[in-house]
């Protein structure tokens, strides 16, 4: 890497460190999250999400189904979603943040060669009501971090962009081929993430991506399509010394909890996948995932993280349109 490029990344990191979204005075007790949301289908989950009263809602991708090179069409789909009354009501009392996946990015399974990525990124940030002068609009991707609460009752959320800088994946007979040399995040985002993790003082650190981190066996998009990048991420989480990391993801039209347990994570690194706010995998069959804890859910659902600071634990739930709990994972908070 050239000296000028190092200077450019250093400047960007300083800019972003000043940009991070902080809500130190706000107590954080609940964070809702979800993905795979068609703007033109019934959306029955906003009311139960509101009833849970989360302080934050995280979009995990496929927030609308754009799938187009026509930016006027994509903008109209975002506007349709923003105009839904129940979603507008949620935004009155809940901070909405998020990242994208492929369908809202604009092209199925797309990466860095999508010709409309620059314009699409601005529309995504418009949808999230990002200020026009935000440094986030000047970087290469929609990644960001947000901090909530203080001290021993604090949470930091990392939003990873696995589209804007991702190298190409190729398929053969419907199965993605492994890319051993390509990048998932791009070096600029990797440098940002390393700095953000190593400087995090939060009690809980939630790392978000549109596609799954831990599962390796299914034939669809996942971090394991870039196995070196997957290991790089896990190594970085480990060496950063960040407290109580948890992964959340979308994309799959199912919900499940996965746990990676190895010498880096002797107590287990958990991933909660929540994908199916308006539609799910209708013809699913049981799918092998050696990391899965509990069942596989293929009913409309959203994710909910509950921080029980007085019990020194957090509970992650997958919940349905009546508020019913389909999956629940309790994770003890470690010092």
C-alpha cells in the first residue's frame, strides 16, 4: 500500500471517529432487528415491535426489494416503505439504523462491480435519514458504528457493508465457488473496523451483516464464500479484546441461532439470524448447520435483544406477529 493511501485511510478514520453516533445519556434496554422486507407486501410486524418498545431498530438488509439499475424506481420503492403508517409510528419513538444486502443494494448477489452503487448508496442513506453533510456519505460503503448507554450498561453496534467493496462470487451448477483471494469488506473498511473494535469500551458489542457469518454448509451467500475473510474477522474480534461480542445477520428467509466455539471463543461466539419480515422460505426443509443451537424458524419474525443489566445477561429472541417467542438464547455477560 502506498504512503498516500495510508494517509487517506488515516484521515478517513479520524473523520469517522468524530462521526460515530453516540447516545450516551440514553439507557439501552432493547434493540430490535430484522431483514427481508418487501415494500409492497403486508407488514404485520411493526405493531408487535412497537409494543416491545425498543430504543433502536436495526435493518439487516433487503429492506426493500429494488433489484434495478433504475435509480428513480429504487427511490420510489424506498419512499413506499417510508410512507407505511406503522413504520412511521415506530420511527417516532425508536431510532432506526441499518445496513443493506443485495436486493436493496440494487442487484441480486451484487458486489463492487454494480454500476449504480454510488447512487444507490445515497438513496440508502436518504432512506435512513442520514444528514446530507454526513461523513458517511463520503466513504466507500454504508458501514457505521453507533454507541448507546454508558459504562457497564453500554452497547456498541457495528454495521458492516458486505456489498459495496465485495469481490465477485462465481457459481457453478447453482453453488457458489469459494473465493480465496477476494475481499468482503475492502481494506478501507477493514482498517475502520479494526480501529473501532480495538477502541470500543462498550460492555456489549453487536456486529451486523446482511449475510451469515458462522454457517458453512448451505449453498447460498455467506461469509464462508470468502473463508480467509471469515477467519480474518473472527481473529480480529478475538485479538481486539472487545467485550461480549455477538453477531446478527439476515438474508436467509429463516431464523436460527448459531454458535462458534473454539480456542478463540471458549465460551462461544453467537450469531442470531433474523430474516423474514414479510416473507419466508415457504418450501424449506431441514438444513444442516453444525453450529445451530435450537430450531430453524420459517415463519414471519423479527429479532429482539433484551439487555438485563441487573442480571448481568442479555437475551436474544426471535418473535412472531403476535409477539410469540419462537427462539430464545440467553448469553451471560463476561467482564
